[in-house]
């Protein structure tokens, strides 16, 4: 097997040390960023927010929307309420909307106005917003750290 001369071996050693130094610097920089206290707090907050959102969505889907769906003008599940703006080739005139579900209408190429899904998202938003407001208010009363702060309008510049 051929041997490298001393000059080439030194160049390879220098290159190896440079790569190790850069990799070590990159790793230190990454760990300083990823393991800082505030980054970990944000990660924990996001995980809790995802769990809270799942609970709030379940509250809306499983408890609130079935009660709302009992109203006479909302005879079926709210997310399935839709109107047909333009029907497709397999439109069935014997059914009230022409289709049983939104997916069936979309699969047929119909143009659908899905107002029930929009109302569903609005109800979910308000439930989550009210729940977060209650949590922030209770936290503010238990500790002296107010999350929800009152805004005051400046009498000179008229900005908050």
C-alpha cells in the first residue's frame, strides 16, 4: 500500500483538527441555544398548549356542539351543515341538499358553502379564548403577577 509523504500527512491532520474544531463549535452553539432556560420553558408551554387545545376541542365537539345541534334549524351535526352553490353531475334531487355529506358533494365536484364548519371553528375559538381568559384571571388573583393587563389610553398621543 502506498504511503503518504510527511507533508500530505500534516495537511490531513490539520484538516481533521479544523473539522473537529468547527464541529465542536457548532455543537456548543447548538446546545447553548437548545438548552437555555427560556427555550425549555417555551417547549413546555407549547406542549401544555397542545394538550389544552385537545381538551378544549373535545369540550366543543363532544359537549357543546351536540347541544347546539338540537336547535330546530340545525337538525344534524353542525360541521356537516352546508349549502350547495353549484351541483355536480350526480346531484340527487330527492335529498334536501342533493348530497348526504360534504365529502360526497365535494367528491362529485359540487361547489359547497360549508357554513357549519365555519360556525364550528368560531365556537371553538370562543371556548378556548374564554377558558384562557379564566385561567389568566385566576392566575392573576392567586399570584400578584397579572397576565391580563389593563390598557390605558395616553391623553396626549391617544394611543394605548
